[in-house]
């Protein structure tokens, strides 16, 4: 990235500044971090999913004497679909009871899920050895980006809601005891008359608070698109391997 000279710091004609390290909050920062994660995780054996480039997975054969698993046939083999367990004396990794030992990483928050403690330890050691990513492993993945996820292991159903986040906003703006209404404002309200009573130069603190509130409300609204019941933003239903 290249920058113009800042006021008070004169640059020679035709010259500019080059940013050596991306700054959090700039437009190109997420892309740079994404490229870094792909590079680091790729060198230690993780592969991105074709359906979502922000999800990477590392898997390994967990049955002694069986050929290594490859990306070309692992899905077709049904290895991820079976719930059959492997006897302990036949396991490559003692802590994993399934035919496939795997580690799944979500780049967005470096959230890690796994079914094998040995493979997880290898992954964390490789990341620490590289040293370019400070891995903060999410141990509780029931909530992500203010969305709560509930997994029904019996039916395979996953539900998601923003009820807790909504309650937090109500408490933040002292509206916990407010009277709910299907529409936010009566159609008879004259906004022009209200606007004429507002100060020409409102306090910056109030403007900033208003902007923050609107952003938080839009986050909830976007998460609840297509919903008929408040609090239910997403719903996946499927059996083993379904989503």
C-alpha cells in the first residue's frame, strides 16, 4: 500500500510512502490477514474448503494399516458420514475414536474444532513454530459474532438466534422495560416538525451514540432477514453431513 505524505512531512517530488505493515481497520487489512492465514495454515497441511475459503481442514487416517486419506476421495468414501468408532488398538491417534482425525479452522476468528487431541497439539505447535499468527483458540463455539448456536446432536438440527445480543442492547440503552411495538414509529408522526426543534449543532457524543445504535440495530436486522419470529435468525436442518 502507498500513502501520500502527511501534513508537515514534506516528500521529494514524485515520491510517496510505502506501508510495510497493514494497520487494523484499513480496507486491505482483512485481505492481508486472510492471505497470511492461507500461507501459514497451508504450509502445515490444512486445505481450504471449496464451498468456503475461510474454512480450512486438516484430516488424517486414524485406522492402522489403511492408506492415507486424500482430498480426491475422502468425501466419496463416506468417512465423515459414519458414526462407527474404531477399536482403541486399531487407532493411530488414541484420543480419536473415529476413522478420520481432523482439525477444522475458521479464519474469521481462528476458531478451532477438532476430534483428536494429538492432531490439535501438532497443529498448535506448528502455528507457534511459524510465529506469525498469535492463535487464540476458541474453546466455546456456542456463540460467534453475537449469534448463539445450539446443536441438537439427536436430530442434527442447528438453530441460531440473537436473543442474548438483543437483550444486551436493551439493557445498554435502558429499554429493558419498554413496551414492544410491531412498527418502530406511528405513521402520523411529523418528522419535519421534530427536526425543526433539534439543535443545529448537536453534541458529538450524542451523534456518536446514535451512529452506534443504528449500526447495532442494522446488525440485528441483517441477521434476521426472512424471519417471522424475533430471535430466530438462522436454521439449518440436516442429518449426518447435512446442513
